[in-house]
C-alpha cells in the first residue's frame, strides 16, 4: 500500500496559486484603506453566540485578549483568549462554507450558519480548503470578515488584537505566506501565531491530566477531509515521520450517501448529503471487531433490536374512503353503478344512431340499382369501396340486424349485460369494495365486506418513507481503518501508525505507544478508543505496554489548547520578539512564510531557492600556438577545447600573436 510521504505533505495542494498571486496585489492595494468593520451586530447574533449583558469587566478583558480562531475544514470556531467559563469558550461556531452566486455583490454572500438550508445552495457552496490546506484566500477573507464583525471589532481599518490561527500539519510555505499577507495587509493585526490544531489538543489534555513538561507520544487526528499520524518527541512534532491518510468524515458521509441511495432508489431526492452527515454523527459507531459485528447483524433478533428507523418527510394525504362507514361505501357503489349504466346507455344510443345513418345511405344506393340507374350506382359503389351488388346486400343485412338488436336493448334493457359491465368501475374505488363488485348478484353482506377489508393489506405512507439504517452504522466509520471499502488505494490509520512506529528504535516505540492520543471530530464515534486498543494489542509485541487516551472534547480541544497557549505568553506591547508570535516587523523583514516556532507549531524550514548568477564573460586568455617545422599543432582557444591549428582562422592567429607579443 502506498503511504502519503512527508514530501507530499510539504508540497500540499496549491491549485490556483498563479491566479491567486496575480490578483492578490490588486486586492491588497484595494483593501489597504479598509473601512471600519460594521458594529451593528451584537455578540449574540451568529452561530452559537449567546447574548451577554453589558459588563465593564468583560469588555476590558476582551479589549486586552487575543483572538483565537480554529480554522477547521468542517467547522470554524472563534473566541477570546480569556480565563473562566464566561468568555473562555468559543463564541462562534459555524460551517466553513460560503455561498455566493456568480456576479453577486460581496454583501450578498452567506457565511456558515447564515445559510438556512444548505442543499438547495450546495452547487454554490465554496470553501477555502482543498482537503485540509487553505488555498482559496478570497473565501478565507470572507470568513475573517464574518468572524471579526460578529466578535464586535469596531476599530478603524484594522484589528488591534493579536490573532492565533490553527493550520494543517506541515502546512506549505506558500499557504502560510498568503495567510500572513492577508492578516497583516488587510487587517493590520499586530501579531499572528500559527499552530497545529492536533498539537494544541494534545498539550491541553496533557495539562488536564497533570502531565507537566514536554511529553512524548503519538497523536491520531482525524478530521473532515483527512487523518494524520503525528509523532511527538519531547513536546515537539517530528515532521519527518508524520503521515497523512486522505480519509475522513467527508468520505464517510459520501459512502453512506451511496449506500442508502442504492438501498432506496425511490428516495434519491430525500437522501441528501446533509442528512447523511447527521446520520453519521448521531447514529454511527465503530465496531471493535468488524467481521464479528457483521456476523451479529445476520441475526433477525439483533437486527430488529439495533436497526435505526429514520423518518423522511412526506405528504400525508388520506386515501379516499379510508374512514368511510359501510353505509357510505354502499351508497358510493350504487352511485358508481348508476353512472356506469348511464354511460353505457349513452354509448349504445350513439352507436345505434351511427348504424342507422349508414344503413339509410346503403339503402339509398340500393334503390339506384332497383331504379335501373347503373352509372350513379357504380359510382356510389366505388365511393363505398365495394365491388359488387352482393357485397352491398351483405352489408345492408348486417346493419339491419345490428340496428334491430340496438333498439331491443334500448326498449327492453339487457340486465345481464349491464351487470357484466358493472364490474368496470371507476379506478378510484376503495380496495375493499372491489370484492363485492366482482359478482353483482351477491347480496351486500357487511360481514363479508369487513372480512375482505381486514384481509387486504393497507399501504402505509409513513413506513414507505422510512430509512432502515442497519449495517451502514458501522460500515461507514470503518473506512478510517479500511479505506479499500470505498476503493481508496492506501493504508488505514492503524497500518500507517505501524509504519510510523517502525521508523523508531524499540525504546522510542515504547515511549510513543505509552501515550497514544486520539483527537478530531472524526474520532467521536462510540467504540473508537476500544478499536484502537485492540489494533495495538495485535500490533505490538507480547506483554508490551501501551495507553490510548481520547480527548475530553475531540472537536473543541484544539480551540481550548490554542486559548491556553495564548494565555500563557501574550505578546508585549514593546514590540520585542516573543516566542511563537510573528510581529509585523518580522513579517516585513523575514517574509510572509516566516514562522516563529513554539511547542504546538510546525517546524520552520526556509526553502528559499537561490537564483542562478548571471553569466559573466571570462577575460580573454592568451592562446598558445607552437609549431615544429611544418607539422600543424593544436592551438588553445579561450573558453574552449584545443583545436587544430589548421582550423583556427587567421584573425584568431593574429590576435594570439599580438597578445603573446
């Protein structure tokens, strides 16, 4: 199986880089005079914000605090770096998507939770991410506008607070450069700090467990687009051995969508990606032993006990006659029978009239033959498409018989035929009434009707619009461990973990597996910790020790870890260098890709490519030519190999003689 190497992680996915560079200078110059961010929105009007009463202490804490932004590929979380529960929690939580139709104004863009229904606008949704790397910085600018506006920043043309932003492990230098340019040029922030979300969560949980100092362990982080295996040695990320698996929550949701669309082809419009994400988050679980769990689902009792029934929306229109009594059904049947008899009588009258008109016409032609008018007779016979007078007589006899029978039906009424035709009732009749109408001679028996109604299966519209989610509950989360279920040609998380451990010495492996940490929104499935422990038991040597820890809040601990780090070392107002913070002076002197390292950050590796020096022509060197007698010898031409003297032009020989003299 191929492994996502570190070089591929460093390179990332930078599609659209050239277009971004061309338009960025224009956008930066256009937005250098940014107006004040609108302050009409209070702190409680977006996402998960709860309105807060006015409090001078809170305002002072917010004015001095940093802004912490967990820039996730599924959810964006933002808040203030403050202590306590009142402000020390993410105040903004929304989807990392923007919806704007082509040609619409910037103010018409809908961000995150402002989109009331995602499915009708899914074709308009745009994200700033390509997998877990930010590449669309126009959408990222809209996300930042949304965050700073709803956090109540009212300063003119800039954000006067330090900003902490999370980034992907081994984030490409170009992406960090564009992010720094966006924050420093467009928002005029004083300081920026970048850190890896999984490492923030790792350090935060270590502090909660009372582990002091730099720790060694291995982090399994699984998000919306991909999963990472991050070895941490003495508190710092070992980026050279970090690995990425391109499987996450989005692939699991797409897999569940395909499974249910194949299972319920009649509900393709109702089986949407948004509903699949909800089913995945609320009803799925990870099997400790996948194949054994599938065998348990073969049991009908286990299936009835564990299957989840999801009710889809439908229009509940009552069937006609569903609540009618026996007398009403009898009256409706009589009305339908009378209507059918009237229709049959009208059709017989029309047919009799048509036959009578045709008979009168044939008799008129026959009278021409009786009167001896042969020429008009033959002309009318040709018009009637007949060959002889005998054929005409045969048609006249048949029509006379049909007209006579029609008159008898109208006069006397053929009851047997009427009863036979009475079974052809309107298709809107009740299912229970069809049994009695199959034989009209039977007397209406209420007991027979009730019995037939009880035997007939009743169609339940609500049950038809139900989704039975059975083995899909465990098959979709399983792709994290077996990506081959969806056709992905790569290793699962645990196989990649084994590959990473094989790069270390046995003593380092013992230290790493003694602190296996699970974090990320895709680790929230029940049974995930037990599954990782079972895989480690099969992977590690006999009687080896290991410990697996699940984050206290897998989806939120990255933000809380970034908040704790920002509280531990806020930048001073003096402008001096602070570990982990990139100041505006650092940005201007060292470039946008500069990173001030700290315990939760990536490693900064400057990858500046030296430009080739321009070629300078060498000074002319004397050409030495020696000859003994008439034998031609080799001459040395400046900057080239030795050539025979006979092939050297006369001008070159003269120049060489002048130089030697």
